[in-house]
């Protein structure tokens, strides 16, 4: 029986790759997409989500439009230098004739989780505002969701948006601290592992030869994104951030996890957006330095990965089932 997932997403080139991967995996059933600001504005992320599902031939999958800004401050703008002005590598594909459903993303998440208790896994690939808003609408969903898996954070390494912070968490630190502190089973796939999952140029070229409009669409978005990583990070190819979350659902044995409570720096200082795990290595659990983590649930934090095996899983899944 396939695992039912809702993908909360801000497409984004790597989001498109993750959606491609998830739709190709027979072990997963993509129930819906919800959109969020992040890599670009909510208008564009929603249009891009519709474009992706049209190209995939999956108009049956509903899309709910989500938050247009963080909980407590304005949207600071996207990252066109990473994903292109259109959020899809400057390919400027025509708009879909379809529209998102009437419910907001938060409303949709609450209704679906309540309608299918224990069945749905939420896969969050952007800022966590929609999930925080859903918790505000109905805190009981935390006990009804099967799992929450997020691409975000940096437990024991530096950031990629600032020296301190990973981009998705920095997009709305207040929401992230709320989501990471909710009492639901949560897995955090952050930069500690995603920057060990490097899809090299020869593999990208191989996947570009896969048949079908959807595969061609996703392949066309990649060169702009790939060029960013090769220029800025001086690597061959690109890091595979969002698809690593899908891989963790399919093959958790490829990852090493630690169960740790996590706080997010919500200050406006240089550490804003940093995810801080408490390792619990001190016996003095009640000392002042540990109070910020007191009572926080433990998060399943990915700390290591077999990166080449993740790439192999992606390639094999797309070859077999695209």
C-alpha cells in the first residue's frame, strides 16, 4: 500500500525535481500540493505548481494556495539568481489554464488531516508558514498526522542563506520554531545531509534524456540552477536538497538520524534562522543554558547520509517509472 503524502512546496527548480521523484515512486501517493512563498512569490510558486502537474499529466491532484508572507514580517523576495526570474530556470513555460482550489493551504491541511487521521505525511520543501498556520487553526492535527518531513535547517553545519541559517528556515523562523516545537513526529532533512548529496553533471545529462514532456520540462529547468552551484559552490553538478526528503521517506536506512530537541533563533541578530539542537550531553538538564529546550519534543534530525546511494535511488526510480 502506498504512503499518502501532501507536498508543501515553493517551486523552485529543486522542488520540481522532488515532485518528479515523488510522482515516479510507486511507494508514494501524492494526494495534493500546497504552495508557499519562498524561492519566489506565492503567485509564481502557485503557477509553477500548476505547470508541473499539467506537464506530469496529473490534473487530478489538487493544489491549494498558501501564505504569501511569513507570520510576522513582509516577504523579503525570492532568489531569482538561484532559480531564475520565473522560478523555473528562466524557461518561461505558459501558464496553466487551471486554478488552485478555493481553500487556503492551511485550511486544506486541517481538513485533510482530520478526514484521514493517521494516514497523511506532510512533506514541507519551503518555509514552514503553512504548517504553523494549520497548527493555529487546529492544534489537534499534531496527533493525527502520520509524519512531518521537512527540508530545512542546519544542525551541525553552517547555513546557505547566511553563515548561520538555511534558506527555508530563514524564510520564516517564527513559523519554523513553532513547527519544530509541535508534538508531532517530525524528521528534519537539513544541510548536514543535503550538501552531501551531489548530483554530478553526467547524471544530470543522463536524466535529461528520459522520455516524456514532464521529464523534459524538469530537465529544462535545471541548467540555470546547476550553473549557480557550479559557479558559487565550485562543484560538479548541484546539491540535491528537496529530493533528499523524498529519498528519506523511501529509504531511511540511507540516512543516520539523531533524536534531538531543536530551537530556531528568532532574534534579529546575526544568528537569525539558525536551528539549534540540544545534544543533552549535560546531566544538568535544568540549568539555565538548557531552559530554551526544556519541554521541547525530540526531532528526528538527519546528521549523515550515503549521498551516492541517494543519487542512485533517484536515478533508478526515474528510469523505471517515469
